C-alpha cells in the first residue's frame, strides 16, 4: 500500500492538504463520501475526497429548493457508526429539512476532522486504470492524482435531468432546477411561475412557491400518489424512547424489507373485509409517511390489492380538491409505489388556491418553451420563471458522466451501454479496485439510504483491510458473478409491481436510457449476501497480488 508522504502544510483548491499519490480516492462528499473517508482514515490509508460542490453535503448541498425535506424520518435518516453522534445530535422535526441535514453533515465533517482531506470545488473528470502500476489515475478539474483504490460516492440522484424541450434555451426569464437551487434562495413574489414536474421535488416545492407567486402554473405529465407527511416538531418522548435503545431500534429496522422501521402488516389486503381495509388505510394515512406502502403485505405484489390502495388515495384527492376536473387530472391511474411514493404537506390543497393552475400534459407534451413562457395544451402561458422539478439521471448518471476506463482502456459507459452491470452494486468486472457506494444492483434508493451507505462503506473498508492482511493488491468481480447478480436483481423485481410503470428506477425518465430495473429489492437478504461473500473469501471476486 502506498501512503501519502507529501508535505501536508499549505492548502490546495477547496482547502485540502497537498499530495498526488493516495491509497484511496473518494468521489463525492455526501453521506457516503464522508463516512468512507472516516473509515479509510481508521485503516491508516491516505485518502482524498474530491467534491464538485463548494461544501460538503452531497444531495443536501445541492437540493435547496423551497420545502426540500427528507422522506425518511430523521431519527432513522442519520449515521449510526458513532453512538455518541447519534445520541448527542438533536433533530428538531419528524422529517428533517434540507438545511438541518446539511448542518448535520457539516457537523460530522468537523466532529471527525474530515475537512483537511476533502478538496472542494473540484470535479472528477476521468479515472483511468493503469495496468502497469495497478493504480488509478484520477483527473480532476484542478489536478491529476493516482490511487490504488477509487470509491465512487457520487450519489444515486445527483445528475440533474433537464429535458430537451424545444426552445428550452430561448426563455428570457429565469430558470431553475430543483437539484441545483441558488444558495441565496429565490423570491418569487409578484411573479408568474411555471413548475414542470410533479415527483417528490415538485410536490414539496409547489405549495411553498404557490404562497409566494402571483400565479403558479403546474405542468403535470404524470400525477403522483402522495401521502401526508404529517411533519411536526420531533416529540421529545419519541426521541428519548428511541435513543434509550437506539442500537436495537436500528437492528430491528435493518430486518425490514426497506431497512426502515415501520408498522409492517403481515395481512394481505384482499383477505380482510372492505371495512377493515378502509379502516387500516385510514390509520396509516393519519399516521402519514412512507409506511403507507406496508399497510398490507401484498401491495407491491398484487394488482388487485394495490388497486384498493390506489382507489383509497384517489378518494382522498377528490375529497380535498374542490374542482372535480382538476381533482380528476390529479388522480394517478398507475400502481401505488411503482414510481416512488411522495410525501406532501398540503400539496393537493394547493390546487384550491385561486392563483394556481394545473396544466395537464397527459394528452400532449409541452409544445415548446418560448422567450415569454411555455406553450402547452394549445395555450401560451406567460411566465417570469420556470422551475424544472424534472428529476435526475438516476443511479448511473453521475458515474457515466465521468470518463471511467478500466482494463484495456474500456469505458464504463460502453460496458453499461445496455444497462448497468455490477456485482452486488459494489463493483464491476474489468474495473479493478473501483467500488461504487449504493451502486445500481444494490438496495440503495429502495432502502433507507444512510444505513445502506454505512453497510457499503463498512464492506469496502473490510475488503481493503482483508486485501492488506492477505497481501492482495487487486480485486474485481468475475463476469459470471456479475451476470448471475444481474439476473437475481431482475428476477426479484419481476416478482413485484415495480416494473409495471415508467419510473426512474427503470431509467424510463431519460430518453434512450436502457430499460433495466436498477435497485435490489430486499435489504436484509442483500446484507446477508454481502456478509456471506466476504466470509467466503470474497466469493465471486478475483483477488490478485501486485502485477508489478
Ligand atoms: P422525479 O421523481 O423523477 O420527478 C420528475 C418529474 O418531472 C416527474 O413528474 C416527471 O414526469 C416530470 N418530467 C420529466 N420530464 C418531463 C418533461 N419533459 N415534461 C414534463 N414533465 C416532465 O424527480 P424528483 O426530483 O421529483 O424526485 C427524485 C427523487 O428524489 C425522489 O423520488 C426522492 O427519492 C427524492 P413523469 O413522471 O416522468 O411523466
């Protein structure tokens, strides 16, 4: 192993200490990158984090749109690697807002003295594997460094998708993407604003923008199912109770399919009476949150069961939205949970405001963007600002944006042209010593991201320690293991309703992206498999001593 011996005095762009040769390069300083750096340091490795943003935080650095908030409860959407940290940090709300999560991550960076090894304002442009030395050459917007290992902590939802609508660049007013929000905020007072997109980000920002704007036009292509978040100040009794047995609480959560503690029902929707079904949905609805998806055990497996949930939610929309035509347009006809379920605060109520207009794109897409606004549905909507709440090139976008080249100069983009291929979502054949945190083929976005990240980081750190202890310098999965894994991911997905609609889980939101289901469904089984692979001397991987 190489240890960086260079002078640590002085500072580099973004404040990091100098050096060009490292044991590990980590790309991204969000939840994943920060913890990976901490573990690398514990192993005595020299490490450098490159972060494109001007601060740490990843997703929570970039997504500053009004109303941005996590949809997993704060006591669960947080690190557990340090008991002192999880005991001492006080979350103020049931669901943490973006500013609070960002403060938390800044606190973590300070508390564990991570900043000297983080180089901000630096984008990684290429990572090229050099077979002669067995090292990666990492080219950034600032400089070029080398490392034995590269860990991509680039996030699943970080590559913004701004659709290529005709005339997009002709608009004379201001445009924003929810995932690239200006740090100084935006004041929409007195403006005519158009929001394109009604996924989680749109649903969170629309009610708040509606309160400011003179008039808000919501351009909706597909209506979303949404459950009330019922966010509130965190109940001190709940906080005390969970913190009293935090470890056990986390362990129990890790045994649930999504790794999120929730009152999971073992009853099937179709075996109970219609009255009991209604009562159950109502209870989960009143509780609020993503737990609605586990009100019955078969909601993600049986269309008939799912339709009862869908109908319940459509009735809620019709009871809330006063104009029946608008209510109809807001009612989804897809499977609940097939696209990610949204959580909202007064989203549907917003459409009762006189200054809000729903523009239904269901029949025809936006015709074009003009200098003055948006033309759709046969009308020209004059606008001062356009907000793209149009999501991300999920799971693969951030990886493919970097020119990653493995053995024989093969580009990752080419290897993944027909869809991502990984083993465990952690590594890909032909790209030795390159790890992906929450990569495609791992539970990632269908789990609680923070515990998933910690599980991946721990696995990678243990793997590197194993290699060191066994004199190994190179690891990569076999093609056979990778193919078998891809089949397993798809077989499981095909047993569910997840593949029945056009979601970003399938890459369907990006024109031309191969339709491949990317997340692994089933957190506990996944964790057990990773444990077994490691326990069996990294079964499915090829390990080698240095070739030099
Ligand atoms: P999403 O969930 O991908 O939502 C994007 C929205 O933008 C969705 O309603 C799309 O409609 C819409 N969209 C995308 N392209 C267009 C065009 N060309 N015209 C009109 N509408 C369009 O992204 P979010 O940022 O809301 O949420 C991402 C995740 O972040 C979320 O799931 C949480 O995990 C956190 P479509 O449904 O594709 O018809």
